[in-house]
C-alpha cells in the first residue's frame, strides 16, 4: 500500500509457475481428499512477473480453495490469454460465498466465514496481500461465487513484451 515494494520482474512461463504451485499444495490437497485439475490454453506467452510474488498469490488462492472445498471435491486451475494479459483462475466446488460478503473479501482482516478465527484459519490478510501483489504487476484480481456451487478467483498478469527485453549495452 505504501508503494515500497520492489518487484523482480522477468519473463516467466506461467505453466511452470502453475505446476510448481500445484506441486507445493499436493500434500494439502491429498489430506483434504480434494483433486486438483489443470486447464491451460496451449502456447501461452511468457508473462512479465516477479515469480515469487505471483507464486505467493496462486498458492494463497489454492490454499483458500482447498480449505473451503469439502472432502471429495475438486479445485481447477486455469490459465488463458486475455489480450495483453494472461488470466489465471482457481475454481473450487466448495460452499461458495454469500453475495453480501463478496464486496469485502479483499479488505484487510475480513473473513467471510465468521466461525474462523486467527487460531482456526488465518488473519484475513491473504486476499488483501494477493490484491496488492497483482495490482503492483498492473493486473486485476476478482471473484465470482454462487452459494452452494463454489467460487472462482482469478487474476491477470501482463504478457511479456519485446520492449521489456531490450537492454542498453553501453
């Protein structure tokens, strides 16, 4: 929020980032008996991101999806090109989010699940931090949800351009 974050942006393969993030969450998925599926458009262009920061965003969304998806459910990670951006989505088969909670999900310390406390599930900062990281990359983050049918969080990151690769060799 203070604009003090430094990003180490480099061209990255979004497929690799998604694969590593899913691998990191595999044990959690198995312990919840939740299947993680991947749907990605072929030949996605490199994206201009700080790999560690965007990995943090994706892992947060995966962690939230796994937490709110019942045993036997599924989480799907998608990636597709949208103009000058690549959109990454995380959809779950959980209980969904009450429409009254949707406008506040990215607010600091907000919890849609009022039964959760710091001792039972986070501080209510994960989505706020994720929004800040995505916006620092020039992207957007959003959510759609249908109570009883699950939620889909998605964010965009910019496609890497040739102009970004140009260096001054003087």
